[in-house]
C-alpha cells in the first residue's frame, strides 16, 4: 500500500447526492463537493498543514527551484489570504510539498477544507531528539594503559572512522577511504548548523569555514545534537582534547589525548533550518515542527543547492500516519539530492520511524563502537559492530527495513559549553544514537559523490546509484536482515566501487571487487505457500570476471541457553565510589554459550509495577571483552502512584558469540553512556530481576544458480521467493558471494497475508527501550467485496496496567477505521473491576482491498515475562445483525406525529464485553437503545429496540442510516458494527 497517497495529485471530487420528491417525481440534486479530510485530530485546529492537490512533480526542486517556488506561491495565495482574514497565525508557505502551515481555529480548518484546491489537512507534528539523565556520585581512577602510548599521537575519534575504513590515523594503513575522497566540492545540508560555525573544529587549516552561508561566523552555541551531526560529517580533527578533561567522571588520567574528525572533512555544510529550539527548553527534545523542517528542505535545495540532506530526526511511527516528509524528501531526491535519514532510537523490534520508511531515502540503523566505553569503564578489550540495543529496527508497516547500519553508540563529538544541550563542563560530548549513524552515512555519500565525479569526468551520481553503491558494499555483520539491512557501512569499499560503476566516461584505472545490486531490498507480500518471481541485476566492479552464487539466509527459532536466573536487587555500599558504568545492583550472572552459535539474545526483566526502575546490564564475553550494554531510555514516574515509561525489559543481541562462559553485570544505570555526566543515582527498587539467554542458528537454502559476471559488466539473476505459512513478517536475506571476493547481502522482506476468508494469526512482543514507540507488528488482509462486517479479535495473557497494547484497523486508503487497547477499560459485566487483555476491532461494510492490522506495544511492559504472545483472529459478519420493521422503501409513508417501532437482533463480535447503542444522524430514530446503551458480553446476543419518529415536513423523502456502534477501550472511541440504510416519505398528520 502506497502511503504517499498523502501527497497524491489530481484527486477526483466526491459528490454527495440527495433526493427530493416534487410533483410526484424523484430528482437527484448534486450537492457541494465533500470537504477535504482533516486527519489525526487536525479538525480541532491548532498547528496544522494544509496540503494542496497539485504538487507540480514536473518542476524539479533544485533545477527549477525559482519556478517551482513561484508556482506554489501562486497556488497558495487564496488560502493564505483566507487564513489571515480569519485569524490564522504563524503562516509558513512550503515548496517541496505544496502546502501552507499555520495555527488555525477549528472553524478555519473547516473553512479551508472546503477550498477545492485542498487535498487534506494534517497536524503539524513535532520532531524528537534525545535528552539526558544525570546523577550525583563520584568515580574511581582508571589505568593509563587505556590511553594512547604517546599523548602527541592522539586517538582518532570517533572510533567509527577506523571501523568504517575511513581513516585510522596511520598513513601506512591500506583500505582508507580518506586517501581517495574527502567530500571535496560536495554540499551537505543538516539542521542547526549555522550556530556552530565559529567552533574551532569547523575551521579549516587555511582559516576557511566548513559551514558556508552562515550569518555569523563567530557563533558557537548550537544544540548538542547538531554539533554531533557536524562533527560526524566534516569535523576537522585539528583540535587535541584530553579524555581526563572531556570525560571528567571516567577516572582516566591526564595525557589521554584524542582529536575529532568527520567522514568527509572537505565537504561544506549548510543549514536546513535556522530555527533552533534548544532541547533544554522542551524536555523531551522537540526541536522543530514538521512544517519548519520541510521549509528547511526548501531552503537547502532551492537556495543552497545541497547535494546531500542529512536528517537525524523523525516522527514516531504511528499506524495510519506517514509524515509529509515523504513528499518533501521525494521532491529533493527527484531533484538529484541524496537524502539520508536515521531510523530512530526506539529499540530493535518493529520501531523504524518516519520518514526513514520512505523507499526513496537511505534509512540508517546503528551499531556499537565500544572503545570509548571500554576506556571509561576499565576494560582492556571490547567487541564492535553488533547492532546497538537502541537502534530502531524490525519490519516497518509498509514492509521496509533499514538500508544499512553505521556506528551509533560510543562516539565523541565537538561541542561548546555555550551550546544548548552541550555539557557545561567540557568542550566535547559523548555522541551516539542513529543521530550519529545518519551523518556518518551522509559524509560517506559526500565521499562517493567526489570519488564518482573524479573518475567520471565531473559528473555526479544519481541518488539511486549512490544508494546501490552504499548498500552493495556494506559489510555483513551477522545480524538479521530486518536489523542490519545490507550491513555495516564500508566507506573504502563504497568509494572504490563508485570509481568503477557505469555512468559517463568512467575511469577504470582503480580496481575494485564489489558486486553492486540494482536494488537495496526486495519486498514481497502474498498468500501463504505461494512463490514470487523476482530478479536483481548484479554489476561486477572488478577487472576480472566473477563467478557468483546466491544463498538465502534466515534465523531459526530461538532456544534457551541454560536456566532462567533470578537475583534480588540491592543498594550499593554508599562508602564506595560509583564507577562510570554504574553501581552494582545485583549479583553477577553467568551462562554458557555453545560452539557454533550464530546469534545470542540476552534479556533482563524487572517486575516493577511503578515503571520507575533504571537498570541495565553489561555483557562480558569469555575473553573478558566488553560486548554489549543494554539501553533504557524510559523516564521515571513523576510522583508516587503515576507511571513512567521505564520499559522493565532490557534486550541485547550478539552475532557469532564466543564459545564459553559469559558474564552479566546488572547495574544501576540507564546504559545511555553520557560520559560527560555523573553516573546514575542508585534507585529504590528492591525486588527481583530475572535473566535469560537464548541462541539461534541461521538456516540457508540455494537462492540462485552460479552465474559468471564479466569484468565491468552485469548479469540479471532470477530469484524465487517463497512465502511461509504463518501470517506476518519473515525477513531473510540473499547472500551473494563472488569468486573475486565481492559480497553483498540483500534483504528480502516476506509478508504472508492473513487468508482472505479469515483465520488466526499471532505476534510475539519482544522488547522496548521506553522511547518514542513500542514494537509495531503488522499484518495484511485482502478483504473481498460484499462483506457486511469485518471482525478482528485479540487476546494476550498479561492484562497489567503497565503492560498496555494498542490495536489498529486501517482500510485500503490508509485511514484508521477502528482502534482498541488493552487492558480494557470497559467494565466486563455488572460489578466487575477486572481488567482484561482482550480487544476487538470491527468495521461495518468494509471496502474491498488490502487492509492493515497493527499490534503496538505502548513503551512499557510489566516485566513479568521475557516475551508476550498476542493471538488474533479475523472473521466476517460476526454481529449477525437481524433487522425487523426498518423502513427501506422510499415510497412508503410514516405519518407526521406518529412513530414506527423497529427492532434489531445484535451479537457482540468484539471478543470483549462492550456497551452497544443505536444512532442516526437524521435525528428521527429515538428511544430504546438510542438513549440507553446495552452491555453485551463477548459473543452475547440481545434485542435492540427504537422508534422511527419523523421530524421532517410532510411530503419530505427521508433517507438515512441507522448505525449500531459500540464503545472501546480508547477514550471516547466508538466502533461501527453495522450501517443499515432506511428510507420513507413523511405523510400527512
């Protein structure tokens, strides 16, 4: 389903038809066009965006920016005038998306919706970036062996530079992308850049500035997030810092030096948005609105002519809601701008944010680089490149996954004590999250553009080609396809491949051994047991022919390793200093990993009903190496009796774990690694925590017969993708390996439909980090024509109040038509006070087409189980509404002043007890179940009565609809069970 219908053009006007009875003749009168929809609460007014129908896709945002701006401004003139004339404020006119943002009253929203040029009205939502948590403890001293041997030869930060094969600090090392390309001549746009132009790490050796077109080159007071972005892209590495000063609570000694450099230090930076609202002023980090961000895209592309857009922000993915960024970013891509977007920091299970779900952008998840943490925590060695627990991953509702991953945990960036959200005690900041991964990839894009231009007569590659090069050269890190996409960014391999790919006058003097695929991922949706014929073209960048074969790879079912271990939580000795990693909260736990395991999953649950316990765990491998650190973004309850968003579950994964005894350290810490800050204060929880480890193996199968790809040539490889039997998502990958050493991992996203005639399905809720959105599991169903009612029921065992789930039913047009939650708030019968974990979604007269069902974890869990199974069932016509004496003949009469009794037999199909009632917009159905709702337990049937009492004048032909509706667990929510048309003519008294 194409969610970009938000920006569809040329929509036909829907016409409402009314009938009148005059002179004995029925005539149809065409009413005014239906108003444009106002979705997601926009009808209530406030900050909204008015989207126009004509999006002018033929006017390219960069090449024809002036004409496109003039055209959209002309389109918007009447709307802007109307808004201002009726009290609208804060008007912003957009170009990438032909739209007007403003603060409007509900009445003005209603007025604007009736303008025939308007396609829809949507809320102007805020963007999110991380916030921080601090404490007030002291730390122990660490050894100098964790520092550079010679302070005059500082470490190069972030560690990502060496991991990504950009630069190691040793000029004699091979495989360094910096020897080929540094982003020279490329313009990268990023938010909040202007206000850091004066920072010494963004001034080149010749005195020129990394940031161009800044209003003030002395300013050094931007948001900490933007310093991190700028450092990752184009930090200069000219300033030498000392860890003892920059990580003051780590305990590292003086003389522990480092410098900070970006992936593309010769690239230039421009600001996508001059509106910089500090995180410190808004708590959760809401830095800008959607309209402001789109306006920033307009500026960066039309005015600054950016080559790359780096977007380290996004929206919480919500069922039925895909942001206007889709249209703005797609317009930028169509103009030749490569757009890179972070996936989000909400955890690895079904949490990819929007607009990273847009197929046109490059969506980036995050991996670990743990040198910085090893230094601060006192470990001599560490393991890199596992998926970091905060990284948003899993299959998105539109059957997309991240394109690739880059380091997003354990980095260091320039900052300024004068900057908002920068540490006040240091000149740098610990930086991470997919907000680090995204600009690292954006810098790599700049390097690719330079490498391609240098070898192709100055021509620049298209965004599609750049994406193909990045994903095809990524390094497989042994993670499943829905977490790693194609794998870990490899900048050296990418720039070498860019020198060799076709286009223009390619200079093939530099050899490469990559296989460049024609797509970054393959998505297939179909019925259980069927197969889908797909194909992918592979280009051999090498100077010799390559023999290439493909193999499917997918994870099998997890098996537990050893027993579940439960330990009591205790407070640390207050006389001891608190280490940077956090104080010990429970006794260390050990478990054994067998040889040959492909994937290790480790989970800790905390059954804290107050959702206020900040705990994490550190995983140490049998060789004593720091391996993983779990992550808890949740916020503690504000006061006793309230609920925070602490998830009560901690989850990490490790690829190809080392055989032997592993150690788990349970700590009073959130795992967020803000090393400029004091460690977390130990909490008050004194219950138990439970830990378990599970392991998985990869299963493989032949994907394609071996083919020979000539030097600098391509071959199309056929694939046959099989859909598993169980409804839902089953990601796998195709591992292509060539005799020339070239390898590429191509995600294959398989979504099995719920059978058209209905049936059961189930989802497993696995984890949450308590930020943004919990796990979203999506199912699709092709509803046939002629169904009176669609029924979906849900059941899960845990009905704890701190374990809420939401359920959504979305029609083929992308509209949420029904929503429910658990635990249910409806009393389940007279005298009941028990919550229930049952829910139901019902839609009368469902339109034919592909429907979507979403199961969403609402951030927190009870901590009573490691995973939860939610069982669902789809059926039709469950209410079995039987109608008695409802008038349906427009020529039949009901005398004015009289009443006609009607009755209906209704069965509750919702799977949970609900109160039902009758309603009609015409106002001529009264009494009985119209005024007094009737409670029905799940599956119960009752007789509903009412009266048709004409309110129109004699001679009027009446057409109306009698609805059967029920309440839901959602506040003020109702579901439509049945829609029953009726008709009659009002007779004389």
